[in-house]
């Protein structure tokens, strides 16, 4: 998913999404010239059983 579409759907600004990408908070995949957010990997990371929420 493009960072612009992700920003639109999540309610975040594009600048915030770009910051999350730079910090490694959002997994990405480069396809051709485009850098896309890897939603499949993001879902796996969110559902990871090793992380425990307070």
C-alpha cells in the first residue's frame, strides 16, 4: 500500500507515516521505483504472540 493511501486510511499525516517508515515502525517493500507498506508483514507483527501488552 502506498504511504499516501496508508495515511488516508489510518488518519495519520503523510509526514508521520514517512517518519514511522524511517524509524522502522512500518515494514516496507520496494517494488520497482515504489516503496510500499507491507500490510501482510505489519499484520503478522501486530498479531505476534511474543509481544505482551500491559
